[in-house]
């Protein structure tokens, strides 16, 4: 999105989506534009709606999990990542599925570690869930 006015970009993307509703690149661009405008509640609602309509939108799941992470909504980020990992487990193992699996596991580990660091009594310690995610990612 090279347009300096993201609100205008959102309008153009939405018009284009009306013509080509199956274009996942356009769907993702609308979400990115909403995040760029700092309209996070609208972005979350948009991502959640799109994912509920089409569970195959793997990149949107990652974008939403990263947005939740940015907003420090760790439980929501973990929920999205767990749903994504469950979905991937139902898919035939190919390079794209394995790559997404690794990306989700790494992000899941990052979310768990960051969540731990939010506590005032936090000391560097091993997070078993994050460790297991990294082990699984490495095994792929």
C-alpha cells in the first residue's frame, strides 16, 4: 500500500473486494490498512469475520495473532494460534503447511514468553509451553 492516506486505501480495497471477493491478497490488504489507521477494534472485527468465513486464510490468522500480541491480548493471540495449529493438523503435510506450522509455533512461543514477562515478580525462567512450541517447530 503506497497510498499515504490509508482510509482512502481501505475504501479502494473494499471496492475491489466487491468485484473479486475471492482475492485473498485484497482481503489481507484491508486488514493491514485498518491496522495502519490504528483502528484496532475495527481491524480485529474484520480479521475475526474473515477467518470465520474462510478458515483457509492462513496469513490472516497470523496477522490477527500478531495484532493481538501488539495489543497485549495474549489469551486471544494464543486462541487464534491454537485454532490455526489445529486447522493445519487436518491438512496434508506439504511445504506451505509445514512453513505455516513453524511460523505459528514460533509466534506461540513468543506470545507465551512475553505474557510471562508482564508479571511484576517475573524472573528469567523456563516457560514449558514456549519451550515445547520451539521443540515442535524445530522437529518440522
